[in-house]
C-alpha cells in the first residue's frame, strides 16, 4: 500500500532539505534520498561561503534574500550559521573589473596585502573586496533544516532511489527503493540527477548540466590570520580561505560531467598546490583530504524553480549551480509559496503572483525566465 502525502520531495541535499523545512507543518511531506545519508553529494562538498557579489544579478538577489532569512534564524540558534568573512578578488585590472559587481568595491594591491599578508607582492595588479560576505556553517544549516522538518512531521527516507514515477489522476505515484508513494506534487530536487528523474517521470528534461569542482583541505607552514578574507582569482583559476590552522583550496575548475559520485582527478590539486606556493607564503605542506562536487546548471545559468508547464504537479527545484547554499532559503521560500498556493497547472511556471517576501524572489526569476519551459 502506497503512503499518501501532499508533497513528495526527491533529493536530500540543501535544495530538498530547505524546502522540507519550509513546508513542514503546512502540509504532509515526505522526502526521499537515493543515498544512505542526506547531503551526500554536492551539499557535503561546499566551500561554505556566501558571496552577495558572486554570480549573475538574479543569483545576487536570491543570495540577499537567503542572508535575510538565515540572519533571522541565527537569532534563534545557540550557534550561528553565518559568520562575517569578506571575499577578495585578485588579478589583472581588466579581469577584476570584469568579474566585480556593484556589491564589490575596488581596493589597491597594498590594501589587499594588508588584508591577506600571505599574498606575494607583484603577483596581481588589482583587487576587489566584498565586505558583505559570510562564512556558512553548512553542516549546521543542513542539520537545522532536517531537525525542523522532522519535528513538524516530515518523513525522511534514505536509501530510496526513485525507479518509477507516473501521473495518475490528480496526483503522482512514485516507487523509491522498496517504498511506494502517492502525492499531489512531486518536487524534483535531485541535483545532478534532476534530468534523469524527469525522464523516469515521463517529463521532458531541461538539459541541466553538471560541472565538476574540486577542493581540498591542506596543511600550511604559515596559517592565515583569523579574520582573513576568502581570496579568489578573477580568471577563475583558484580560490583559498582559512580553515582553522589549515586552508581550503580549489582549482575552481568547471568541467562538464555526467551525474556521478565525482572524485578528484590525479594532478589537479598537486598543480594548484605548486601555484599557490609560488604566489603566496602559505607554505602548503600536505593535502589532508580532497573531494569533488557537481554544480548543476541550466543553459542560461538561472536557477530553476517552478511547476513544469507540460506536466501538472511536477515541480522543478534544481539548477542552483555553485550557488546552492547561498540561494537555497530564498528558493525554498518561493517554492513553498507556489506549492501551497496550488499552482500546479500548465503555463504558470516561475512567474508567481504570490504576496509577501517570496514575491521578490519570483520577480527576480521571472525577469529572466518566465517559465521553466520558455
């Protein structure tokens, strides 16, 4: 006998968990995750930095709203999710100018060296600083979403990969693992597997593309000061930040991949270590651990949130790319409002007319994409 829910969320990463906590107590919800643990893939491999000046304008808008929501949540928690940590861009004058946004101010190389003394003078021409950036305690945020969801009655089932899904009458019948579910709305929060879930569900895929991004924790001879900014190259060839007495480093690659449990490729981190030891005085001595996540994006780079225009009751919550954590709460707020309003009929897409703060998110998305199928 299939269990009945108003909403079935497929995917237990930051997107699915954010929505589960946003819907909790407002309708009956189940969340299914293919892996044995939640947030196993990209969501457990985050750089843990919120950068309001990072990404296209719509992503910046979503980030600002997410920061507002998390700041309000921090007021209720014993340990904060957000900690101020500035973000600094370095490179050529043209490169920094091209990547900087209105939320970032230009600073001189001398000022940059004061903020991050580990940089070697003469290795960059220009710099930009975003002082409104925050470090994010990603494990705490994920745990908080789960706790809030389960406390309000959301059923979370792990080790349950979706293998069948079909539209029946006014709802959906879904098989996941050994369980069966019936739901009025199916939410596709499957990350790199979002298009695969669409195919299983008989829904036309959107062409979402996963991209590789590798990172590592490395030991150093000279740890960064406590309040050092995260530093990134304007040519997108690396970033690094303090991680206690160690550093988190990344070659910032963005290579197409299929949906998989991605792993670092031989040589990627080693080459980065060599470069960073040339342009900084960190003195990287050892790579403690390395990982690779997948950042899944739509062709236009805009996150996807909305009911499929051709599949009633099938809601897309995907394509947040490398911005997943910093857009997640705003996206979940919008998705919850649309789902609770029952906007599951064809043609309603993302241009929701909801009232309240979530309308700002809807308008930001609608300015670029009027529907999940343009």
